[in-house]
């Protein structure tokens, strides 16, 4: 895999992912969402969302049940387990050098989300109050450039938490 393979909606596997909050090194699945505008900043970041198989927290009545997430069944998009992609909790940004260093040896393309799945994902991103307007704008621009047009407008909101 190389940097040119990172197109909006690519689902990829990152083996031996070592940026976990709990410092556990393990394989993770991600969806590529876009990158910062390289003409506006010299600090180019790639925006991704990582999946989790901890689906018990997303069942009705549970802690994350009302979060903004996509759920994929076992084997859907070649995923080995039922997987949740939670935009509120698992959206990450990594500097381009991190991707350049890891993409040839640790990353592999697994699947590509459909335009319909990407629209649903973007709606969840737009609704989230945990993602900054700048990151949402980066993602919207990347979706637009990849041919996903007529996405919902972004509204400035007071974020409850400023993680991204």
C-alpha cells in the first residue's frame, strides 16, 4: 500500500498499530476520511476512524447507544468481527509522515465503502458535537473532491468536548 491508495472510504487494516490509548499494540481496522488541505497548512494530517469490536457498549440502553456510529456485520467489507465505527469516540488524525512510514509495511486495503455508506457516515460526522468544524470541513472537502456531492451543510456548534 502507498500514499496514493488513500482514497475517501478506503477501509484498511493497520497491523501492529501502536498508537492505542492503552499502549496495547494490535491490528486495527480504519476508514480513511480525508486529509487537511495541504495548500493551507504545512502540517498535513490524515483523518481516519477506527473500528471496535466492543459492540456491547452500543446496544440499546447502554453507554454508547446514542453515539454517532456505523455498524458492519461479520464478513461485511471482509471484517473478521462485527465492527462499530464510532465517529464521536474513534476519529483520529495522524501526520502524513506516520502514514508514509507505515503504509508500505503495516497497512493493506481491505475494502471500499459505497457512496451510500459514505453519505451516512458523513451525516454522522456532521451531527457530532465532538469534532471540530475545521476537521469536519477537511472531511467534507475530501468527500466532495472524491465525487460525493450534495452533502449536508456544516453548522458551527459549541462542542461539548474538543477532541479533534
